[in-house]
C-alpha cells in the first residue's frame, strides 16, 4: 500500500527501506536491502540513496534501487571491513558516492538534505552483554530529506534523543521494533512531541527481535491526534 502526503508518496518496502517519490519525479530510498526485503525488486529508479550505518549497508540492495546516475550518500563511519558480510567498500560502487557527518545540511539538486546523530544511550536498555551501546555515538546517523516541499525524517537506528522533538518534519518514519532502537511506546511519545503531519512506522517485524504490535502503535498515535498510516 502506498501512502501519500501532499506531493510525496511513501512506500515502506521492509526493514529500514523506504521509497519516497515527489510529484516532480525525484525518487529517494533509505537503507535499501537486507534480510531479503528487496528480493525480486529491481526498480532501478532511485536518484538519491541514503545509508545510515554498517548494519543497513547492502550493496546488492543499492544496485536494485539505484539509477545509473544515482547519488549514494553514506554516513562517514560506514566501514565495509567491519560489516559481518562480504561487501565492497561504498567507494567501489558504480555510482557517485558522498560521505556525510551526522550534523550536516545541504542541497542535492532539487532536494534538501540534513543528517542527525543516531545512537543508543550508554545507560539505556539497548546495550550488548558487556554493557556497550548496540549503536554507540558516532556509529550511524539519521536523514531528513525535503522533496517538493515535504520533509520526511528517518531517525535511523536510535533511541529517542533530546533534539528530535525540536525538528520540524512533515512525515516521521520512526523505528518501532524495539530491541535495538526506540520501541513503539517511545516512538508514539516522540510523535506526539514532534507533531508531524503524518507518521509511518518502519523497522519492525522483519525478524523475531523486531516483532511488535503495530496496530497498538497506530491506536496510540491516533489517540494523540496525530495522523498515522501503516504500510501493509
């Protein structure tokens, strides 16, 4: 099911992969691939591809969605040697590749893009057995992109962070699976504070650790007066 907000369509393809398309034709993908979510999907229509961190770096997924002349924006810390799969470095992909920090704002042709930090709190619940955050500060980022006047925000794999509620966004794409990120209750609270025009939850039910009650999330958000839609 495709969700529309003003001039932009939103398609959640699974895990952290979202396709955004503006009325003027620009197509953006977030974190394409992993866990078979793009099996059989070879659109090759993406103008801008956004990669948040090692766990979501999937060269095969990028190839499935990217145009030949696509720009692939990759967080500066993504390291192919650290990925637990056999992948080539981003710079070896057959596209224009740009590295970004977690605190940048710039234009990409007709699109405006900004990045944000994404991490788990050291004293929070999303830590390894030795007490280290699963996503430490500096490991990944979030992305906001403005297409045809609509700003969509994918926070990345992160806990709720203080600055999130200060962002002005139209479409919020929060992770709700918990285990490695904010859970559905935390995401609903964040949505209420951010007050976007639409919430479309992602990053849930891909595998057992991400199973959640997405219908309960919808009810929770809707009761707060925030428009919310499920991609099914």
